[in-house]
C-alpha cells in the first residue's frame, strides 16, 4: 500500500456508503410529504403516502367497502336514491308525447305496440312502465312479446319499472284488456323521456 492511500477495505466502505445514500434518496424517509401527482420527481415513500391518502378518502373501515361517486361521460353527477339505484339527472324535462295512433287498450294475448312522437318513430332513452291492472303483463323492447318475455307484476310496490335504454317501441302483452295511459286507476301507465 502506497503512502497516503487508503486501504482497499476503507474504499469499499466509502463506496457502500455512497450507494446507500443513493438508495435512501430514492426510497425516502418517514417524514416525507404525501404526493399524489405522479408527474413530479419524488421519493417512493412520498408516492406510497400519497396512494394511502387517496385510499383513505374512499375507504369505509366500518363496512370494509370502497365508496365512490358515479359520473356520466358528460360529467353530470349521478345521484343515488333511497334504494341506492342511480337516478340520472341529465334527462330532458317532460315526457315525450305518445304516438296518437297507439291503441287505447291491450287486446288479450296479443302483442301491443306503444310508440312515441308525432309519427310514432321517436326514440326515447328512459322508460317507465307501471302496471296498475289486475293482470300480469309481459313486456319487451323493439321485439314482439311472448310468454317468455320479462313479466311486470301487478302487485303494489313492485309494479313499476324504470329502464334507461334507448328504444323506439315498447311491446306489452297480457291475458286481459286494460287501458294504456287512460284515466282509470287500474290502467297500465307508460312514460318515455329523451
């Protein structure tokens, strides 16, 4: 070993200390601030703290659930009702007028077509069907009904159906002849919105 030079083991220790300093700089320290902007240059510890901070905002530790707010693509918030079913707040106000040539009542065991707009060709995005009649009704969208179509009950409390789907024709069928959108409390009620 030449005079004035450090022994090899001492150089190795100094190199190791430099490597550890670099690692500590990348990993960070307990005191580092939480960072949620991943475009900045920060320590791993900062990013982990930032992620934990975001997770804490949405975590319900009592029920062990993640909470979140639904948003439409257009940015309008969706507000859940008492039954936690999302209710869209972006529908145009008012109903779309029913087609003037819709039949006034169902014909027993026959596919009934309910249309919207002056020419019967208007598409709606939201539909409500309420069955206040004494019969069960089969329903479908843009295809003829059959015995295998979905059924809407006539039992109060479970006799109303809301659909958020674009359609031109609502098909209804039942084994009776109740009025559709009549003036009686025992009618089938249909509404459509854009």
